C-alpha cells in the first residue's frame, strides 16, 4: 500500500504545481532579477524583475509569446507584458518627471489600442473607440495611483492578489484566476528590490490593468452597459487600495508589519464585498 500512497501523493503534487505554474515561475523569475539588482546595484535589473516575472508566468500559462489581435484573446497578454516592460525601462531611464508622464501616456494608448483589437483603419477604430478610451483611461488612472512618487510594490501586490481572489470568488474559470495571480505574486518579488522610482513598477501595473480589462470585456457586463459580479471583481483592487490607508491607521500595533497587516485586511474586505455582490448581482 505504501508505494501506491507515494504514487498518488506525487500525482497530487504535480497537479498542484501545474495549476499554479504561472504564479510560481513568475515569482521565481522576479525574485532572481530583484536579488541580482540588489547585489549588483543595477537599478534596471530591479525594474525589470516584476515585468519579466509576469512575462514568464503568462507564457507558462498561455504558451504564446507574441500574438497580435484580432481576435483579442488571453494569448495577447504575454506580448502586452513584454511591451510594458520596455515602456517601464525607458521611463526609468528618462527620469521620474518626463519619464513618468511619457510612460503613463504611452501605456494608456497602448493598452487601449491593443485590447480594442489593434484597429488599423478608421472603420475599425470607429467601431471600437469606446473600448479603447475606457481601457486607456483606466490604465492611466491605475498606474498613476500605484506607480508614481515612491515605489510601493506592496500596493501593487495588493491589487493583483485582490483581483485574483475576487475572480475566484465569482466563479470564473481557473485560467482567469491564474492570469490575475501572476502579476500579484510578481509584485511581491519587488519587495526585495533596491530602492527605485515609482514609475519602475509601471510594467506590473499595466499588466494588472490588462488582465482586469480583458476579464471585464470577455466575461463582464460593462461592454453591454450592465454591471455584474465579474465587473465588481475587476474593480475590487481599487476598493482595496482605498481601504489600505484607513486600515493602516487601526493596526499600528503591528509595528513594522502594520502595512502588511493593513493590506491583508483591506484585501480581505474587498474580496468579501465581491462575495456579497455575487449573491446580489449574479455572475
């Protein structure tokens, strides 16, 4: 009986690894680059850590490195992550002022155009401009919230992990949860990075917006001017970000761990709201 038990345990571990391969590969890649950036004192390696982690994690899930729409499917996400990494590196090189502004604008235009199906002529643009504008504005606002000023990877990780948990709560297919989980855990790797400007986390921030926007466009009701649980799950990171400073003021007893505790509480509340929203709104 013992050999059978070992065999089944090995199969179970394999299935668990396979289900979370994207997140595990993503955080491993991010940690390696972040630690190298710290040891070698190369800032661009630290900036590349999160974005490269997302590229590796999403490639492990989708098996596609570069796909141009149409049609817009999850296969395009790895390509978006690659371009987001380039934008982030260039923005850091340009400096926190001009670089941050240019990075914001280019990221917004890119995300809006790409997730609208990458239209190449006026007729296609006319049909998809509301999607392009909506995604572009959402991208700029989110990146401005988490990727300007000082680097705050904890806020970035809170956003990605909250979205992943919220998507799980509303019952979407596991692939969507895994896709959202990758940038969340990649952001955790940035916690060991050396100090860098806030715009350095732009790649992961853009990746979070990209997967959230695609989930809303594919599974949500917003494109049909409705609102459902999936849309609420996609917006849950904003609620978590808003709650985090309010909870931080109430967990000061945690000392140096207070920001982490506050983030965990804020994320749990946001996911709880999504759970309640699913009961009221349905899928």
